[in-house]
């Protein structure tokens, strides 16, 4: 009872804090586009201009002093050595005099500068908008030509036996782009506005000449306007330039700048309060691992928002990664249901799928015909290999986890030799020198690259939806679910739940285990082809070794155990696992640039979840 009161109290405190932050954020957000927000940006911009111009003024004074020193030394009849000494001394004294001097910005009249800078910013924005449209039109008019040239270059490399990597995004050569008449007119208008800015600065720094202003033009242009400018972007840029002292109401400006962040933190506190309040219910319904991973995923989403990362883009990438990995995770379902537990021997099916994909490239089958051919060949090979694999597992009941791990590692090692001796002839597959297949086989428009991802794909509010990939995932999940409701599927699940009872009712335990293992292996073969078409290349040799562990981790995160699972566990687990990886990398790069935190998290999550599942299973044999 006391524990419940503590939870209620903590949840209430978090709720109050959340309400305060959300209200403050909601009140300050509109201020960004108000007169107050405009004044803050104007003050910061003016101070940044004055600081940058002041540095330029110092250089102007140095130039004047050096010129006067040179003239004085010559008039005194000094030689080159005397002139150099006089110039160096004049430069040192001038820099010491003006660089260390302080400017009382509060006494400066910046009215003219404010108006000129605002007009210059508008002129640059108008020019940039027209220039961007013109560049996009030019790219659209020449993209077909660029693609044809890139394809011709790629084919030439293949014909010459050179290594060809993943197909890169085609870029149009902009060297032939010519500014439009409208761009020229707007650029002239921007130059006129810059002249007005220069005149305003001259009233403050009379020493500025035309040469100094010409030198400062790019610097001042970057201060006044940059593509994608918003209140927060400009505020951060000016604060980083050391202009914070220009703001009189620093607390108010700070709250306006971080208004959205206060709302995000408030929402996060609400979620934290609900978790504290309903912790027991969440753990009972979802389990500790799924609660932890789910909360970590939500935390990453809020951190992405706080660090101004594009959350729609990251979530879109998460959906793509979920689709491309889901079939391999789905392959775990028949294995668990038939009683072999987590099928860590999944690389057997992956290798079969890779062989099917290689045969498609070898025969030069393009598009859907090549993709379906690869699935057919890979599935057929996987069915045969899965049958042999199942016979081995039937002889070693109760040791499936160990056996599947060793088998998975062994098949990868065996295929490292096979990739060197298989008789493929295509130059896309083989090394240009020596023997064997390449480590990475690039996919392109001549085979089945992105064939599912691009099917019926569309974008909404910056969120790209790979419709074809998701439909294929849904179809595969539906077929497996349908099979699990069939007579054979129910019998297979009975074997997985209680093999002795199933055998007593007349069900052939060995046969059901064979069916489940074969189906798991076939799904693995299909899964690696779906993964490869989305990724843009196929990886051979040791690449498939860890994929079984990743798939196992994903389905366990979704709520499955080593003895029971559902299709919902596949979808939820794949989304959470891939979401953590997708959001973890950019967030980690912001927190610790250049670190490998995201990869470390992947390893910890993968192995930790499997270890947790094994401890919960109690190590009991179901043989």
C-alpha cells in the first residue's frame, strides 16, 4: 500500500512538472513569429554583423598602418630590411591597439543597419528560392542523360573486369547550368541591398572602404541569410558567434528558443509518470525486456527531437528496416512453434537465398522475373537443406539451441570456401583478378534492386512509405498465420507446446519438426532476398553469420519466448529492434561524435535479450 502511494506521489509530481513545461512551451512557441521574436533575431543579427565587421575593420587599420609605415621608411631612405621591420612593427602595434579595444555596442545607433540587414535578408531569400527552382528544373531536364551516362560507365567497368560497387545515386553535372534572367535581376537587387548594408556599417566604422566591404560580402551574407533559416537556426547561429549579449531579456529569449523542447520534455514526463503509475501492469502484460526496449525507443525519439534531428526521416528509415528484416524474423516463428526453439541455424536458408540471387545475376534476369526466379530457386534449395537439417535436429532433441548455433556457424564457414570455387562466370560476381566471388555484389536496375521498396511508394509530410515492401511483409505474415490455423499448423504447435502429449494423440512429432524446420529455412531464403533488394547489394562470406542472432533478438523483444510466439511478436519486435538501431546511431553521433555506441548497443541488446530468454526458459528439455 505504501509503495502504491509513493508511485502515485511521484506520478503526480511528474504530471505537474509536465503541465508547467507544456503550458510554458505552448505560450512561447507563437512568440517566434511575433514582433518580439523578430526583434530578438534582429538584435542578434546586428551584433553578429558588428562583431564580424569589427574584425574586418582591424584588418583595414592594419593595412593602412602598413602602407603608412612603408611610405615613412622609404622617405627616410631605408632599405628593404628597414621597410620590413617598420611594416612588422606597425602591424604588431596596430593589432595590439585595435584587437584589444572594446566597443560599447549599447551606444551605437543601429537603426539604419537593422532596416538594411532585413531588406538584404529578404533579397537573398527571394534569390535563393528562384535559384533553387531553376536548379531543380535543370536537374529534371538532364537526369535521364546523367542516368544513361552512369549506366554506360558501369557497363564499361563490368566489361573491363573492374570492380563495381553498390549503385550510387546519380548526380547531374551542374557545370552547364546558366543563371536565368530572373536570377540575374534578383542577384542585382541583392547586391544593391548589400550596398545599403555597407553604407550603414560605414556610419559605424568610417574606416571601412570598398575593398574591405567586398572582402566581407560572403561573411555578411552568411550571417544575414542561409537556406533553411528559422528562428531556432538563426538564434543558435548568432549565439555561437558570441552575440548573446545583444538580447536584453535573455530568459525570455531562451524560453522562446526552447519552447518546443519544453513541450517535448513535458510529454516525456507524462509518459514517465504513466510508466511509474502502471509499472506492474506493463511488466505483467509486456515483460521487462519489452518495457525497457520500448521506453528506450521512446527516449531516443524525444532525444532526436531535442537535438533537432529529422524524426520523420528516422521513423521512415525504421519502417524500411523493419520491412527488410521482417521476413528473417518471421522465419523464427515456425521453428519456435514446432519445438526446435530459436532457429540460430538460419544462415542455412540465407545461403540458399543468396545462391538464388547470384543465379539471377548470372542469367541476367531483370526486374520481377529475376526476383521471383531468385525466390523460387532459393526456396527450393532451402527446402532440401532444411529437410536434411531437420533430420539432424530430430536426432539431437533437447540440444537444439547448441546444435543450431554450431550448424549456422559451420555453414557460413563452409560457404566461405564454396564462394571461391562455385562456377559463376558473370563479371558482376567474380573478382577481376584471381578466383572466387566478390565480398559484396552490387544490385542495380538490371536486376532486382529496390524492386519492393519502390513499388507504390509515396511520401507524406516527409515520411516515405515503402508500400510494396510493407505489403510483401504483410502477405508473408498473413500466410504464416493462415498456416498456423491449418490442421498441420495446429498439430505443429501442439508438438512445440507438449511433444509427449502430441505423440500420445497420434501426431508424428518428427514429421511436424521437419515441416517447421523446412518452413523456417525457406522463409530465411526469402528473407535474405527481401533484405538484399532493399539494401542494394548482397553480402557473401561471413556476412550471414550474425543474422540469426539479430532475428532471434527481434522476436524475443517482441514478446516471444523460446517455446511460444505469435505474428504480433514479429512485427512489434522488429520495429522496436530496428527503431533502436536507426535512432541510436544519429543520437549517439550527436552525443559522442565518432563513437561506436550504437554498435555496442546493438551487440548488448542482441546477446542480452537472447541470454534473458534462455534464463527464463529454465533450460528444460521438451524432448
